């Protein structure tokens, strides 16, 4: 009888260890998969295209974006990404990288920002906006996020983003927090970062824009957030909407001190 109990205890212990090993190997396998993909990340091609677009004279005004102010002064790109979204006095708005680029394309080059925002993803000037985000974010790779959250507008946008993050709605009663509001959650064998605090917020926010291997597309944060709403069965927000900018503000401030690895590569 005693030997049977010992055998049963040993079997339970082996099952528990096997489960732990399986979980560890799944997480490790995904990490190895990403590491292999990162060697020769196609995002590099978008980054190179964006760098060319930054200096190229284009649009009705035949001008470049070299005087675009992304928050650190006209033409300063390095370090700008890790301080966005932020408040801009000239527009009176809190803007993220993509909406700010649209402002510069309109004021400096003469493009119609509203029409570009309405353009379907992957078409027309939307393609160039994505390439520009890859270039701008790459200039801050390895830097720590330090979004300003000092003005009334920035603090308000953060609070709006927080409320949106936890707001449950839609036919499935989902919220952003349903997947990203707690530690230890996963989907399809991959960990879901907790975006309410570090390290999850810094790692999650700091990886976009990114190249998505599953569909062969380069995605900016605007599309990433819009797709989250699609998966929650929410109405699809507009490109550059206050909703997506507010969520970006919330995630970015939560990720204070996290390292930017954008443009990254995703499954």
C-alpha cells in the first residue's frame, strides 16, 4: 500500500513537471522564433524608404519633411518617438507619431491630411505614412520611453485613454483590459503583456510599428489599436482619432522607462 502511494505521488510530480516544461518550451519556442525572424527584419526596408521620404521634396508645395517638428524642434528625429504622444501648441492637440506626421505633410508639403486619414490601409499615401513611422521610430531604438504628461491636455488624454482601456462594450462585452489588464494571460500559446504597468506596457507599446509575418504587412500603432477594436467587435475608429491617440497616451505613460525596440517584428 505504501509503495502504491509513493508511485502515485511520483506520477503526480512528473505530470506537474511535464506541464511546466511544456509551458516553458512553448514560451521559449516563441522567443526563439522571434529572434530568428528579427535577423533580416523586413521592417528595415520600410525604414529605408521612410528615411528617403523624409528628405524627398513632394506634394503640392514640393517640399520635404526636414522642418517637421515632432516635439523636439524642427527636423529633430532622434529621440522624438519615445516622447510621443504629446501636446503640440500649433495644433492645440495631443498627437501621436502618425497624426503628427499627417500635420507636417499637410502644412509643409500641401497634402490633404483628412483625405490621407480616410485612405484604406496599404494604399496611396497611407503606405508612405507607415514607412515614415518606421524611420522615425528606428531613430529612437534602444531609448527609454519618457512621454511628457505635464499639461492639462496630456493629463486629460491619459485619463480618457485609461477609461477607454477598461470600458467594456460590444456584443462580447470585451475591453482592452480583458486581454491586457492582468499578469499571466496568454492566447495561442503566447503571453499577453499586462499593459497597465511595466514591463508589459513598455514592451507592448515599444514594439510598434512592426512588421507582421502572418500577413506580410507593416503595421503602425494606429492600425494595431484599430485591429484590437475589430477583434473586440467594436466600431472601427478613424485613423488618427482621439480614441486611438488617448489609448496611445495611456500605454506610453504606463511604459515609462521601457525600451523602444521599434520597428519590431511580430508573428
